[in-house]
């Protein structure tokens, strides 16, 4: 079965603020590649040729710059919902298509199992389903014992189970009829779940359980995705390692990078190109440091993600945190990552206080922010892009975009 692959990347990504404030979340870089490049690689490993992306018109140039012109870029001029997005893609397809959201990552084995089940069942549509902790944020499914979809309920207030759609689908051209019949929901969207319910009345809609997918929905997911991708890392050192450096575990280090004397790297650790580490710094497991970063004397980084051109000045500690592009962290600053009561860290997302499920989580600092010397940032705090924090402050609340925290 020849299958084309499409990635839906037109979402707003507001829940990922401030990480995706300036970059579409499928274009966020993980270990030197954009998230959608990791998706396309897994498509290829599953025998799917990724043909194109559905994007917002104002983001098309960013996709073309990051990925080149070998893909087809379809535009969703108005965010009318997932049914509208899939319809735009299916109308351009030549046959069977695999469609997934641009914030999910599935294993090649899982994708192959979905394709196989779709083919064997003769389904008009097939979908991945999985179990989650908070099903009220998803389409909750009811299925038969042999894996046929009975019904989907979108974002129910009282879910009947925790089995939900998780963002990967196979569609045949005939599914277009059901997409075109969808009307605006009470959320004022054209929802894919309505098309699936329409098809399930008289057609076969197959579901396949998946347990090993990754979501890129909330800021802390960046840390979880990085950790998962690092599990298969192997050592590759192209930069310079000065005498007196100790390395334990896998290390990737790009061209032009330098680790100065007295530093200790405990892998897995990923270091991009033209990065300077040390002297005398301690880089702990599951830390990713992208191109052009500088980590000064006596710093400690633990399970954190530094995007491009971040500067961490001497004697600073960064734990379980995300520093977005061009953040400057002043000397002696600390991103605390553990509550005194050792309960799960909470974070405010779109005005709601959420339990992250993590006992250790530091701060999320948006692009181009400047943090003064000797600043302490409490666990779960977000600092928006282009913010400024004065020296010596304890940041115990979220800081808005462009805000000056005195």
C-alpha cells in the first residue's frame, strides 16, 4: 500500500508558551534537528514518504527556511479546526495518506502496525488511540472488542474512560465525504471527531492502541522529548576537549565546540557546534546545548535544554530548565528545580494552574530575556520573551513578555 505522509503544523501552540512564542513548535530543535524532521525520519523508517505540511500563511517562510523547498506546503488561512485541516490535505493526496499532528512523535513500529491494521480491516479511516491521565483534553473513544470505533466524544466534562485519540491517522480518499459534511461545533470549530463519528456509523474505522508516543504540548514536554531522544544517542566528538576533562557516558559534540580543562561531562549529553563549556563546569545527564552557546566557569547544568546562542555566566546552576534562544543568565544565578515540600511542581498554562507530574522542574525562560547576577528563579516559573530581571531578585511568579522584574 503506497502511503503519503502529511504533518499538520498550523496550530497556535499557546500552551507551549514561552518556548513556541517565536518559533512554530514543529520547528523547535531537538538534538540538532527540528521536531518535524524527527517526525519525517520516523515516517521514512515506517515506509511512508512525507510529502508535505499544512501551515499557517504567516509561518510558511519559517518552514521553508528551516526545511527547504522539497516539501509541499499547504496553507490553512483561517484556523477552522482539524476537519478542515485534514480535508485540505486529503484533497491534494493521490491515494491513502497518513496524517499526524505536528506535536506528536510515534515510533516506526507503531506506524507500521497502524498501516497493517488499516489494510487488513479494509477501513475507510484508522486512528491511534492511547490511555492518558487527563482525558478531558482529548477525544475520548468507545471501541468494540475487535478494535472498531463506535464513537468519539470531544473533550467531555466527564469522560467515560481514559482511552483517547492521540493524533495519528490513516485516511482513504472516500473519507472526504464525511469531512465535507461536518458542521461547526459548539466550540465554533470543524472537528475531525465529527467526521469520524459519521464514518463509524456505516463504515469501518479501525483503532490501534499505542503506548510509546511523545507529545509536545506543554513547556515541560520539551524536557521529556529531549530525554527520550537521547536514550539512543552514541558518542560522536568533533570538537576540542582540553586536557583535564572527564567524560562519562555518551557525548555528542559538534564542530568548533570546546570543553575547557577541569570540566566533567556525565552523559548522555548533546552539544551542538561552536559551543564553549567551562573551565570547571559540570554537565549532567540529559542536557542539550544547541549551537553557539557559552557556559562559563564553575557552572552546573542538569537535565536542561539550552536553545541557540544562550549565555550562562560563571557560577550559575541550571536544573531541569529550558533557556530559549539568546537568553543571558547572569553570574551566580540559580534556577531552582525542587519544592521544599518535595511535591509535584505546578505551572500556570493559559491561566490554569496545572500539576506537571514532575517532582523536579526548574524554570522556562523565553527568547532574548536577560537575567541579572545572583538571581534565583523558583520551580515552575515562566519568564516571557524579551523580559528583564534585575540583579539579586527572587522570581516567585511568572514574568510576562517584555516585562521588567525589579
